[in-house]
C-alpha cells in the first residue's frame, strides 16, 4: 500500500502570493492533519480534519485554511504569503479521530517564500 | 500551555556507544508520549510510544520509559549504529488530541 503522498515536493513563491498544498492519505484513513516544520524546529500543529470536518486548529492566522474532500484527500491553503511561512509542511493521516490513532507522515512539501 | 523540552543537539557519538536523549514534558492530565525519528530526506516515523505511567516503549533497540514523577521520557539505546544518524523528536498527545513536538535532537554517529 502507498503511504501518505504530498504534492508538490518543493515550491517557491514570492511574498503576497497564495499557495495550495495537497495531501493524499493512506487508503482507508479518514483523518488528515497538517503540520508546519520551520528549519531547526519541531512540527507545529495547524489543522486536523476527520470525515471532511475540521476537528482541530492550531495557533495559526486566518491566512491558513484547509479542507478535506469526499475521498479524504486534503488541501492546505495559505494566502498573502510571508517570508516566515517558509517551512516544510507535513501531512499525516490516521485511521480515526478524535482519539489518537497512530499518525503516518508524508514526506512533506518544502515551501520557500522569497 | 503544554510543551515538550528535549536536549539540544547535535549529539555526536562513536558507533557502539550508549545513547541517551533527554526529554521532559509539561501537560495537564496524562498525555501519551512518543519518540519520532526523521532520517535525512524522509518524513517523520513513529519510533516508539507509551500511553501511561511506567509504560516502556521499545523499537529497533531504542527504549523510553514514561516517568510521571519526573515528567520525563528519555530515549536510550545501548549500542548505536551509523544508520541511527537522524533527527529525533519527543512528542506528547494532549487532552485536546493535539500532538506537540519538541524541537528535535540531531544525532550523528561516527564509524
């Protein structure tokens, strides 16, 4: 079985632009979470979705939004990009929510904002 | 708020040395505790976990024991290998089902 996949692998944007990152969970997993990992730091929780509904939101501005589709894939959108948004964005899927069930991480999308 | 503190790296050891990476946490209630590993160019992988006090998680020769009295979850391995070179993250799942990570410890193993 394929693991969690994310696209694109790398992305370069300029300040003020918007970006859409995509995530496909492991087959059968209905929960998707997004994390931001700034260089040299641990991942920071952004969103969790389960069955297409938002189940949790981290301490990120409203420029960050996400959604989950009927096939359980997910998109993370970031508007009005800032230099500080440069990071590795990780997606993780798990079989169920809200209780913890092991989260499987994708390889991430590295976003560079110039 | 809930937080995880782990020893700063990089940690450099010779092959077959004993490894300890310290991790302490602050959280209300009884969080589940984890160690994740990130190999170069790869995503995060769950290394081991413990869900209640005095539980010992183990995998690939690594161990960590959930110590409620000291709020710690130190990672240990008796004999490290070059292939263990990676970044290790201590993490907890809090009562809101959010996973909170430490800053990570980079481990270099010299042959």
